[in-house]
């Protein structure tokens, strides 16, 4: 089966219903195959329980799920354990595996959601549970488009303009967020069996082209009662982009520290970076979207 994801043509032995299917094309850039990786893991893992990371090769083992191998930015192999569920396997293929593959291709994977506002891309990054997908979904409710959810692929143009490539047309939302938006959970498929996080197709509100990245908002949960939006300045911006690079512990052992520093330094010449603190005591997405949109409007007035 052939798919389009993260701007790449993907050939896969496992069905990936989350991805748009394409007719077979001559150029296949990523191959996903099933293979027995047991002996390779035993040979390379040593005392490591979960990860083997080398230049152009990442191998990881998830008990009760599968062993995965990503190499040369082109190949993903998966070796399922007995009774492993396909939903779980796909979750890691499209998450950690694709994040690693993008990194091997020197495409920067940010951990967050990206939305299109007035022809530009804005990334919402943050730790797990910060509310990134929920905030992005609030923008979709206002009519904006999704570019990516979870893994945001960023490349530099010839002019060093950071560009965000559309990933695939799906969001993942917790039941609590569905309830807040008045969405019925029985209309959607759980990401994993017995899980309360759901796959939300967004084909009709999915960006179809790469867009320049204009800003990054770091979303943080706070015990304060009020929302705060503050610019992140100078070298702190580099720290923010490193902290919210998807699976950033892959970077150093993959020999990519210099590349990552150079890429993020060039990005910072063209983007604004903010920290957005939200109270945990109440549901604030409407206020957050208004604050972000107002800040962007002010910037347009300042910079013309």
C-alpha cells in the first residue's frame, strides 16, 4: 500500500488508515516492512533495555509491543511481539519511528501541533499533557487548518526560511477535550483499545502545502489563575526548540548535535518564540486562541 505522510511517499506492508492513500508512484522515499529483529536486538542491545542509537540507525524494543528499526532515513522495520495489537504498532510507526526517520533525513521534528493562520504556520509545542492538540482543535473550530499533530516536520528553504510540511490529516484528542467541545466520543475510534484518547480525522481542514513557520508557542500548565503570554528571547529560544524537538535524546548519539544547533539558530532568525502559560483550574482554550490571534494582529501592525 502506498501513502503520503510528512511530504514523503511511503510504501507499507501494514495498513495505515490514518494516512492518505496514493496511487503507486515511481519514487518511494520510505519503506515500512515487517521483519524478525530478535537476533539483531540481542546482538546490538547489550545492557540497554529499550534503545540502541547509532549514526543512521535507531533500534528500540517495547515489551509486549514490538522491536522497531529505523535506518538511513529510508527504512522502518517492525517485529511484532505475540498478541501485539496493530493499533499500538501503528502508533509507534507514525510517532517515534517517523520522528527518528525525519531526523535521519535532517528534517527537524518538533513535538507539537501546527496550524495555518493567514498563510503562515504556527507551532504549539509543549510537554505531554500540556494541551497542544486541544488548543490546535480550538483553532480548527474557528476555521483554521491543521498542518500537523504530534510530529511537526521543519525544513530550511534555500533562503534559510523554516518551512513546515503537512504531516497527515488526523488529530488525537482526550475524552475530556471531546466533552468540552461537545463532540460525541462514539463517533470516533480510540487510538488504542480501552484508551480514552481518540483519532479525529480532519481531511476537510488539512493544509495541502508547505508553509513558512512564523512563530512557536510553548504551552505550559500553571497553577496561576491567569493566562500569561511572554516572548522568549535570545539563547533561550534555542533551548526551547531543543527541549521540544521530538525524541531529542536521539540527537547526540545520532551525531546530529551540530546540525540541530545550526538548523535551530537559522530558524530563530525568522520566527518569534513565546511562552504561553495556562491555568489548570479551568478550560481556557477560547481565551488562549483569542490571545494568540490578538498578538499576531499586533505584530502585523508593528511590522506592516
